[in-house]
């Protein structure tokens, strides 16, 4: 028994008629003047010239009270009011206000390796992103690059005022001066210049001599014009001590005895030009955060300026957006009526549309009662969802709306009425019906649901008797309704007509009995049809034929008995009568017996 039940359930999975649509929803509703997507479910938004930060639930984690918020770096963004940086915030809304310290931004106005280089009248400082504490003061503090930053530190307390300083390199991990392996020949006070770390190395000048210092290994390598660090004649040497740094349009430069070095605005080495040799460009690592790949694309429609969205090559949302500014992972930044919002499309989730519980639909009359279900992920709010018919042949009864939510699904259902299709027969044939889903102001692409349709023949038509009187054939026809009625009296039209130019008239004797009279035939077989048409439904035609050779009952005698015998009557099966005229059937050849043969 268990095996039998499982088999039935397994088959039902394949007989269900359903359609699916990918889930789309507003993450940020279109009510903002501008939105910047930060990733990880956070968004900088502006409204009425004030900026704040929302999370993926549209909760304000940073109030909209700032003049601007910088692009984020190291998960931190700077806050500005009245043209001044007054603090910073994490992308989770942890705000640190340092306006009381009167800090101004240094050469790089962003966090790097968890530190922000700033200065005020007391000197240069580093603000720790982690807790907002300040490290300093220094005579100068450069931005961190690759975990290290060079500073000018006072040689002693008495040198804070007189400007005497030495160079140090701060390790971001410890917030302390890094251990520099300068060998037995040098100490920290011999440092004349330190560049920013780039590709794991810095340029260090010790007593006018240029070296490459590798932080990972602590290796100190003399620089030379011929690439031979052992050749003292080719060693790179400064013109003076301390080393003079020149400000350039794109950064800085240093001129030494054998040529020139160039640096970017963070003091990272970008080029070396030795006298008499081609200049060599040094590639600086780019700090870029790769954006997540997206399968979302904007759809351009002919005849409308509005855009839609597709995901993985399939249309999800038809034309309804003024613009699609950016796609980021499974999200799209869109605008409607001049306001910006964020739409998310979940390619792994879908809404499933089920018509009539997945069963085929038979039409007994001009309409058929059915139902439609939309099975959605449980996180969708059904009160924000409406379903409308996108098909003229389907009507939704809005008073029958039902909602059901559990831990696995959210189900919206309605009762529906389907109008009988124009083309329908007695056999099951494929058809479709369309529904449009609207969710929280988003219009989904119509869901096209396939189903099988057929017209239920509720009539049994029989020829009870026939007789010939001279040249007139009289037939008595029984028309019975065998279907289950729903209490309504459906109007039906009955018509009996003969083929081959035979003259036919008929009359209704009772609700079920009709009499037809025919004459003027020219063929040995009289063919006629009984057509039944309910209001608004297709015509079902029941064909009959009578052999009239020899005349009436006399032609029904059996050749071996010589006795007149009423022929057996076989009920003809009806078929839908097409609107196009069919060609006249050819008369049968070699008819030998009088038979009543329904087609």
C-alpha cells in the first residue's frame, strides 16, 4: 500500500500545471535623491541634501543629518558638516565624532590599514578606526601603505618645539615603530628619507646613500645605477643631507647625483631615471575592491522610455523604471519618477503559480470554476501582494482571497472563472492563461500557466426509431442531458439538418424527444446531423445516416429469414462542429443492407 501511494504522488509531480517566476523585491524603496551601494547590505542615501546610511531593512543606522559621507574604505566612511570632517562611521553605523579635536585631513582623506592620518595645531596624528583613539603627536605622519607608515618623530621632548626630528616607520599591527634591520653601520638617526611601502619595499636614504628595504625579510640592498650593489662607484647618492623633496603635479620627486626618482601623492615610488639611461616606470599596486558579478541586466523596450530587468537572461520585471544606474551582485540601483531605490532579484527563489491544483480543466458550459495559487518564499509579505488576470478569458474573484503562511511557504490563492476558449474540442488540448503578480509596488512579468482544456459533452443523442412513408423519411430523436447540473437552467439550441440537398424539417415533441422529416434524396443513403449548442459554447454535432435503398423497413429484412426486423441503433458520438464548411461526403459504394450507422 505504501508503495502504491508513493507512486501516485510521484506521478502527480509531473501532471501539475504550473509556472514559476523569480522573486524580486524592494530593498530600498524609491524615495531618495541619491543612493550609493556599499555592499554587505548597507547603503548611503541622501534626501533633501542630507546624507545617512541604511541597512537592508531600510533602518537608519546613521541618521540623515550630514552634508556628505565619503566613499568607504576599510569599512569606514568620513562624515562631513559645514565643509569639515567631524568624524567617521563604520558601515554598521558605529559613529565616532572627533570634532572636538579640530582634526583636519592629511594627504589621503580615507582610512588605510585601520588608520586615518590627520593633523591639528598640536601635530600629526593617527585615528584608530577600531576605537576612535589617537596615536601621536608626530612632526609629520604619512598615510599607511601595505601595513606601514613613515613618520617624523621628535628626537626628544626638547625637540618637539625646535623641530628636530628623526624618521620612524610605524607598524599597523602593533601601532609601534617597526623593527628596522639597518645593520651595524646605521641607526635610526641616520635616516634621511623614507618612502611609503610599495610592493613590500621602501626607499630608505641612510647618510645620503639610497637603499631598498624589504619589510618581510628585513633585507637592506644598496641601490646602484648598474644594478650591482657591490659596485661602490655606481651607488646612488643624495646631493645633500637632509634629502630635499620636491612637490610635483602628480606627487613628489627627489633629485640625486645620478638622476631623479618620482613618487605618487602617498610617497610610493613610481619611477627611476638614471642619467644617460631610459627612465624605468614602477607599477604601484592599486587598492581596488572588486564588485560582485551580476547576472542582472536592464531591458530596453521599443516604444517606451521605461526600462525593465532581466536575470540570467529571463525577464523578471517589465518596463517600469526611468533608469537602471548600477547592478551589484543580485541588486540593481533604479530610479522611478526622479527618486532612487534598490531592487533585489533572488535567482535561487521563485514564486510558483498553480492553476486548478494542477488538474486539467473541462468546460461544461460557457465558464469553468477554478482556482489559482501563488506559492512564495516565506519572507514575502502577502499583504503587499496582489494577483490580477492578464487574460481576457479569466476573471479573479477578489472576495475569495486567502492567505496562508508557514515556515516554508507563503501562499496567496483566489477562486477564478475561466471563459470557454474560442477553439475547443472534446479531446484534451493544450492551452494557457496569464496572471500578473504585483508585489510592494513592483510589477512582475506575466506568468503564463499551461493547462489542458476540453469541452465536456453532457448530451446523449439516440435515434429511437425511423420509418418511411412513401418518399418521406421520419426519424424520432432522443436528446438527454447526462451531466450534473448546478441548479441553473442553461439555454440550448437544437438544430437538425440533412446533407446532400435533402430537405429536412423537425419539431420538438417534448424536452427530450424531437421528430425529423426528410425527403428529396438522390443518393441511397440519407445523412443528417443533430447539432446542440448551449449559449456561448461550441456546437456539438451528432451524425447519423440511413440507407433508403428499397424503401424503409422492407430493406431491413435479413436475406435468410425473409422477416422484417428492426435494425439495431448505435448511438453516434458527438464532435465539435467547426465554423468552416467541410466538403460534402462522397456516397458510399456497394451498400447491401439497411443500417443505422452513426459516425
